């Protein structure tokens, strides 16, 4: 079979670039751009820490309602590579879970109880996760107030993990010398904390994305990855190291743009101001890519 070679494939983080971190929903304009890009033959793969249930509700359902092309297949790699599924205009296909990457159920019970006892006024336990354990900011709570409590939660969660004999580390810290095997970690973001296997990550999601497209006979000429945090660069890192041409878009560059061997883009590259971030920046890039393939 002769492979299909579209000029671009999009590998998209969801929270931030696609879904608003404030409302957790996706705008009609972004949905319309995604559908138009798919209609032009541009593969779209979501690579997210979110659950399949979240993607089905907040991304798949509005895309189908807005007129996803009948022949389109959209892939969603969820929970940083531990869960994945594909959907068409007829709905979602089977959900695949790598059980070897799942957090022990007993730890999930511990974290659920911790939230209920001490943190339910600022955050909630995400019951939709299949492999990770995630705790997320309540929409009704100001982000600054949540972040002030997040560090306390992370410390308490780490204590529970240590008590169960699980090797743990916060993602942004290096393991101390002689610390032994690190099996699980706490990965805090601006609206959540994920407890996960150290084998999970946006690089694993990128690997699964390439495999999913290859199974369809699709080999993109180049990739565009989009994210809002430093951990999202792992998508482009993996693609670059596997010799896939790639450019990465950072829609929240306030943390600083690292030096990379590939091009990193921000809203400034579209002539937009520094205040254009998150899904506003994501929407602008989707429109720019749509203009490039239709113009």
C-alpha cells in the first residue's frame, strides 16, 4: 500500500491549547477549525493527560455535532499514553488501556479519601481516569487559591505514596543520588496534580500517535506539536529524535522557551501580543495552518 503523505499532522495537548483552562470547554471556533483541517486531509491526534471520558464529552461530541467528515478518523491518546481510542462521525471505538502503567488501586483510594477529608473545598478527585490518579481544581475556585493549596496536597500525597513503599518524585525535580528505583511521580500543572507511572509522558503519546497513523498508512511529511507546559516539549523531542520534521508551539511561554534543535513557535510568531495565550493562541495557530493548506 502506498502511504498517504499529508503535508502536516497535528499532535495537540488539550488543556490550554484546545480546551480553556478556565471553563474546561472547547470553543466553537476551535471545533470548526479542527473539522476544516481534517476535511483538508490533515491528521489530528490529541495527546493529553485527560481521560477518554473527558475527550469524548468535551472534544469528540462537539466535533461530531458540528459535522465531522464521514470518512474521518481522529485519534486520542489519553492519560499521557496509558489510554487511547479513535473516533469517527459514528462515535468512539474501543478504549485501550495499558494496565501495566496503572497506579495501584489502593493508592487511588488513599488519594480519594485525602481529597474528601482535607481538600474538597478547592479540588476534586477525577473518577474518570483508568490508569493515572488525578486531582483537579474546582472551576468555582480562583486559580491562585488552588495553587496555594496544591503544594500542600502534593506533599500529603507524597507522604501517602511513601507510606505504601512506592518510589516517588515530583516531575520537575531530579532523583537524588542513591535514591533507588523511582516508579511513580507527582506531576503538578496549573490546574491539577497527576500521580502516574514514570513511564507515562507526552513522548509515549507521540510514539502511540505515530503508530496509530502508520496503521492507517499515513506518514506525514512534517508534524506540529502544541502544548502549554514544559512537559509538552517531550512530544517534539521524541519526534525530532526519531527523525520526524517537527515544529513545536508553546501557547504559554511565560515559563521560558528552552533552546531546542527544532523550531519553537509562540503567538509572537503570528504577530500577536504576549497576552494571547492558551486556547486563544491555539485557535490562532489552527487558523494559520488552515489558511496555509487552503490558500
